[in-house]
C-alpha cells in the first residue's frame, strides 16, 4: 500500500512538472536560485564559529538585484503570457527596493490591472504606503476578479488605517479613518469569504475596525465581563 501511494505521488509530481509552461519554469528557476543562495549564506552564518566570521557572511548576503533584472526581462518579453503575472508578483514583493520592483508596481496599475493572479502582490501594497494608493484605486475600479478586488480594498484600507493611527492632526486623521472604514465595510459586505495565502482578509479587517470604533480617544470603553476573586460575575460597567 505504501509503495502504491509513493507511486501515485510520483505520477502527480511528474504531471505537475509537465503541466508547467517553460515560462513558469524559468520564473521558478530564477526565484529558486536567489532563495537558495540566501539559504546557503544563512547556513554559513549559523555555522561560523567566531563573530568576525559571522559578520563576514552577514556582509555578503546575496542581493536580489541580479534576479530582479532577469525577472524584468522575462516580464517585458512576455507581457501577454498568463504566467508572467507570477514574475510581476515576485518583483513587487521580493524586489520592492529595486528599480525593477518599482516598475512592476507601476505595471500593476497599468498593464496588469485587470489580470487575475495579482491578488498576493496587491495585498502586499499595504506596506508601500500612500504611493500605492493610485494603483490600488485602479485595481478596485477595473479588476473584476473577486480576490484581486478584495486584496486592493484590504491594502488600501490598511494604508489609511495606519495613517489614521499615526496621525497627529485630528482633521487628517478623521479623513483617513473614514477612508479606511469605507474600504473595510465594502470588503466585509461583498468579499467576506475571500482568502489570500490561506487567511481571510475579513479577519484582519475585524481587528482594525474594532480599534477604530472602540479603542480611540473619546470612544466608550467596550463592555467586557469576567469574574472576581470570589467567582462572582463582574462587568466593566459595574
């Protein structure tokens, strides 16, 4: 029975490899080569016996730059290929600080705006701050795929939430809060079931919504209930 299961797994693996397009394989190869070089360098740091040796390897952590250059070349020569979306996503998430990553970000708001498969990259734009707002608004307006639209609503809402949370100016803070609420409420109303990388976006928004509506200056404290040392029920309002 065990041998049969292993055989079936081998067949599935072979079929998956055959199904992968040459472009997908090339994209995967660039990512793997970069990630393997980072892992190898990390292992050297771990294995080093002196702090001097560790610092030597810390200074030689492989750059994502060469991989980003190769990836962008693939993107530019395969703009119409469905599988190239994976390359754009990697550039946005894995090479954000390189020119190729910035170019890929612009492409999300132009060439790839209406594509399916960009949800993961779109969600990561929450870490890009307000410069990503035009891209996210364009995806919300033009992309008809549920995951992509939900990811854009989440990322835009998260950006405005962070601005609200960090704002020292009450007026701009309230403006950011209202924008975040609009995004989260639409997401919860229309895309509450959407998951990205195995996590429900609505679970993330729930925490931020709770903070905005219950944990800010001027808000009434949320009711909580527990028991005192004698086991008697006690509410915060008591």
